[in-house]
């Protein structure tokens, strides 16, 4: 038995492809915009031991971090991370912990 194998399984190519597709979809990127997904170790105390780094090869390059392994990243994580900020939040950066007003949807028909 090999006791020295890495504790975390490498992310599958399918998972990485899926994440790239979600990033491209959320940001409306063209299919030829390179998106890099990598998994790094995080050494900050209190953080999860691995984090996923998403780099979008625009000019300038945009990078985003999600605490957790690539396999743990969900489409909802990406939506929250990549969704453009609302201009009203500019002067008061209050942190909302999860409660969204998105339920207030009015149907036109
Ligand atoms: Zn961290």
C-alpha cells in the first residue's frame, strides 16, 4: 500500500471542463476566452486546506478564489462570485449574509 499518495484526489478533467463552461456562461465570455482552473493549498489559519483559483485570461486577467477543492465548487458558488456588483453598493459595503431579495419576482403574464 502506498501511504504517501496525496490526500485529495485530483479533479477530473470533466469537472474542470464543466467549471470552465459555467464561468464562460455566467460572464458571457466567448468560447475562445481561456479560463484557467487550478487548485492550490491555502495556508491561512481558519481557511479550508485547498482553494480553487479561477483565472480568466482577459485584459487585465481576472482571478477569483473559492475556498474548497475543485470538486466542491458548484454553479451557485460561481454565480455568487462572478455576478457583477450592483453600483448602489459602492459607498456602503455592508455585508449581507445570504439573505437575498430575489424572491420578489413579478411575473408579467
Ligand atoms: Zn484562504
